[in-house]
């Protein structure tokens, strides 16, 4: 790493306290680099910095609300957000690789289903939405919600992304999914995956 870039990254991470953050977003892709760049240096984006970007730019929260959700003061949140945006700017300007830190040890996975107790005929219009709490690739807790699309005939592109955001869902899995709904979910920081004959084993191997 060049001396200037190294000094810059050190400056951005100085003074970082070790308080536990409330990290909701689960990075699925953790390394980014311009395909035509010859720069071999890398910049690390801390998980809390990715979380700040997620809360502000994907969920579009007010800064005070985002700080509360992360469990930090507003000035601390503002500093974290500023560092995140500066690091991404440096990556774009210098062509350095961006590496995203991942500190979250669990994920929440939502799967539509016609049954409460098992994954059956999974489509966005299914009667239920099963929610799996996955740690270390094992299901440790599960629950279900009534699908507002089935119950209230709500529009999938509006109802499901909002519901996923409210319940802090990280991944949405189903047998089939339209590009519009997939994009709407991603705009809320929810990664969507499709697979025929979806099983609970797939839920732990996203």
C-alpha cells in the first residue's frame, strides 16, 4: 500500500471505540475491484461503515433514527458514515480493491410457503412467510407471518420489501421471482435467491 493511501486509511480508523454495534445488514459480496485497474492496494470497509450506508442509502432513514438503530450516538454515526463514503470515494479514484468486513454471526432468511411448518410451493404469493434464524449454517429458530399479498392482495413490489425491512430480513428465497420484486428487495438491502424444489437445507446454504 502506498504511504499516502496507508496514512489515509489509518486516519479514517483512528479513535474507533470498541462498543458493540447493532449490525443488521449481512454483506453477501465482500470484495470489489475495477476490472481494468492495476492497483494492487486494498481498502477495508468496516462492517459498521457498511451498516451506516445500508441504513442511510438503502433504507433511507433519517440520521438520528439510523444512529438509534445502530446503537450509537448521532455524532458517532455521522463519523462512521463519513468514513464509509470517503473510503468508497478513494476506491473509485485510486482503483484500489474494496474489502468489506463481515462481523455478523447470524442471518434472517424469509421463505414464502403454502404451509406453516414446511416449505411447500414457494412463490411470492404463497399464504405464509416463513422466517428462519440461521447461525453457523444451522437453523436455531423459526417463525411465520401471514403474507400480506395473500391476505390483503397487496402489491408484491411494495409490501414484501417493506415487510423484510421491518423484520430485518437479510435473504429472501423462493422458487421463482420477477426482476421487479428482486430489485425492490435489493433496494432495501435484502438479497433474493431463487431455486426450484427449495428445502430447509437450502436455507442454510445461501
